């Protein structure tokens, strides 16, 4: 089994999902008392969240690249960045390490293309919905991406002010459902839950179109690589 280097903490709630799901999938595939061979560095999210707000992406990239390098030195065979938004600095992490970074956009796009979807909605932080780093990666696989035309600031606030703090409310779920309805009206055939915390709020039961949980798809790709 290959050793997974998990770079998380952004937020720790989402990283807990990664840790749980990775180990559950390894046990399901190997049976018995098997669990993942995994190294994890969980960062303090507050300074990174401030760097995001300040647009200090180079500084954030240097910080995560340093931690990724530490995981490599500790024995990680490949890296998993347990956040959609911070894939904005994926290139800096890749430049600082000699082991592969398993990109969340590739894992998500592969699943959607395999299932025959072409035009899909994307939910995530404002950074994920408005900056090109993830949209471009998804489009490179031949997907047509739709983002909400409602107030993205409100969607973003739900993630940072509620879900990252463990708060889940029906009112916020309805806000996300309206965003999904709007994207469906513009031709979206499915929707990517492109922020790990959104899975705490939205599932297939809450959406008129299929949801694709980027976390679960990233986990699946990581386990397959670890066991290959």
C-alpha cells in the first residue's frame, strides 16, 4: 500500500471527512482491520483564510508547499490536498515536491465524463466559482461549467460563517437549492459540490439534478492510487 500524504485543516471539518472516508474505503476494499497508510498535516486555517481574503495567494502557496514538502520527506508517496479552494496554489505545491499531487478537478471531471455529463453546475467558495483555477481544469476534460448567477457572496458566507464552524441550517440549504435550480434552468445536467463543507448541507436528496461530491470522488481516486 502506498502512503498518502494528506494536507488538510482547511477546514478541519472537511479534513475529518477525508480521513474517515479514506479509511472506510480501504477497509471495504481490503477487509479485516485494514486502514490507510496515511500521513497528515493539518494546518491552522485562520491565517490561511486571512491570506485568501487579502489575496496573498503566493504566501499561502509557499506555506502549503512547505508543509507538502514535509509530508514528502516523512515518506508520503503522493499528496492529497483536502480542499477545493487551495488547489489555486496546486502549481506551487507541485513545484516544491517530487511526488505526485492528486488533483481534485481531475477526479471530479473523470467521474462526470464517465457518466456522460457535459454541462454541469459548480458550487464552492467565491474563489472557486469566480477564479479560473478549477473551472479551467474541469473544462480541460471537455466539461461546460455553469456557476450560480445569484449572490455568490451569500453562498460564500454560508461556507465560512456556518459550515466551517459546524453550523447546518435549513435556511442555508434552501439558499443552495435556489442556486442549483438556477443553474439547472441554464442547462446544468448535474452539479459539482466543489467545496468539501457543502456536503454537510446538500446531497442528492436535496437537489433536482445529480450531485457530484468532489470530496468523495477525490477520496476514491486517492484510495485507488494507494492500493494500485
